[in-house]
C-alpha cells in the first residue's frame, strides 16, 4: 500500500442562489447607472462587497487543511468496508466550517461523502464512510475533493487534494462443494511412519521424564505395574494442487464473469483447504504459481488471485506437476456450470512415487 501527496487545485462554481444573487446585483447596477441615484449605488456597493467578502472567506476557509485516509488491511470484492478520514486544521488561528470531503478512487464512482461541520485549530477529527468495490484487482485512491459553500452559499469552492494510495482488492470467495475426505488421513494429514505428534497409534513405551502425562495408557500401566505412555505417529500435511485455468475470450463479458466466478471459487477452496490442514499449491497459465502452508499465508494466495490476469485461449493450460504427491483440483470458467453459472471443480487423486517441492 503506497502513498503520495501532491498540490491542491481550486475549482470555483456559482450556486443557484449565487446566480440569482448576481442577477439581482446586475439589476441594481443597471438601475443605479440609469437613475444616478446615490442610494442605489450604495446598495450596489454592498452587494458587490458581499460577493468579494464571500470569495475571500471561502478561500481562507479551505487553507491549512490536511487529510489522512485509513483503509482496512484486507478488502474483499463486493463486501462493504469502512474508510476513515482524519482532517486536521493547521491554521494558527481561525476555524474551518462546513467542509464536505469526497474520496476519489480511480475508475470507481464513490457515492459516500464525509462532512465536517467545524474543524478547530490543531484539533483532528475523524469520520468514516462505507465503500464497496465490486471487482478484484489493484485500485488507486487518487485524492480528496473538498467542497464548501461557506459563508453565504453563493459560491461553492472545490479544492482537489491529490493523495495517492494503492490497495489490493481480494476476490470474493464463492461456495463450491468439494469432497474433502482424504484417502491418506483425516483433514489433510497423513502419517509419516516416525514418532511425533499425531492421532495415529504407533507404539507403547515406559514413561520417562519429559513425556506428556496426558498420553499415559492406564490399562497397560495397571497391567505392567509402572507408567506406560502411548506413542503416536507424526503427521504431515497433504498437498492440494489447484489448477486454475483462466483462458477466456477477453472480448466476451460473459466469459469474464465466468472467470471472476472461477477465481472466487478458487479463493474458497484455498481457504477451506488451509483450514483443514492441507498445503496448497495454485498453478495458473503462463507458469504463474503460488503456495501456502498455513492460514497465516492465506493473504499471499489471495493477493496472487487478486492480481492474476486472464490468458488467451491459445495459451497453454496449467499442467499437473509430474513429481508431487497430492490431490489435484481443476477449476476453469464454464466447466461443469450449473444453471446459475457456478463452476464445479473436478476432484481427482494423484499418486506419484517421488515428491519434490516446486
């Protein structure tokens, strides 16, 4: 997540009330010139002075403002998230009144805005708003639009504060049914034929200092007349290989929607697999891949899926590793699609004699 700040740009706009006020001022001026009446000239001067004073006050009102944006660490496509904006008035004296702040995101129209009624000197205020981005990928907050009609509502001045910040929007997980039962062990684990932590029984031995008392086998202890502990067989995570085939027609909006659903289903499969103890390896076209060994590394996979581009139909499909022991799930847009357009992955067990790490 990167940040960069640049200069401000002022954009004045006359309000509807301001246009009516200017018409009245022009009418009074026309009457004063035609009649040469001193009272009309006095009224004209007051009206023009009010416009001049409003422009100066509105300009000073927008001076010395600093804005900070706080974005959640994880943003998921299609799910609302809260963005917090902190405003600080850095002027030595004089408060800022009636400021509307619009957060600008490149390519995403924002409907929510923040409003600060009063900002006292050196007194930071924070306001949050709900935002939503519907597509995965990289997005850029490009700045803030500060609007104010203070003090008379005749002119609305907009100050564009360019404050760039990049965020990664993760794909939204889409539920898909997968038979998780492993043929080698429950919940993605299998015995390693060595002593260690696990659920599979390995042997019995005499209790020694340092052994866990919770593993005492009471029947054998009563029969032998001395403490006997149960020894378990160590387990290791089974590897789940996900082949994500994103070769689609980039000119077809329907194919793009199917591709987004396939990415969402991949995110769901990866999350569930890591929760069940599997190690996950995701392979995509053009030899792009990512792996994760625990839930702590889930963000790495989600970031990979968020930035994963589509491929042309002529590109080669992701291939199964030839020397990895694990289970393979193939997910592709439109494969086994149901009536509502979801994709059912094809699950198959793959066994190889030798296992190496990619």
